[in-house]
C-alpha cells in the first residue's frame, strides 16, 4: 500500500487482500483434502466405459451432475 493512499483506498485494499486470502485458503483446503487423496488412489479409468461409469470414480472432486449417479 502506498503511504499517499486515502483511508478509503487503504480500507478497500485491505478488504481485497482479505477476500483473496480467503479464496486462497479455500483452494489450499480443496487441494489438500480432495485432490491429494484422489491422486494417491491412482484411479484407472476406461475411456470405453464412458462418462456415466468414469465420472463417479472421482467423487467430490467433481461437481455433481444430475443423471450420472
């Protein structure tokens, strides 16, 4: 932050930093709690099986799609 910034600009900058830090925390949690365990499973997929069979193998790492489960 600049020392010449107004108090309003400083407050907005602090809010933006807090928002970015929150998003980064969520990304790190998703990576740690969801992606790393999934990568450790080394899931084998068969492309011939199609989406209906392969999509559910990835659990909560993928967004739920109606009609696939």
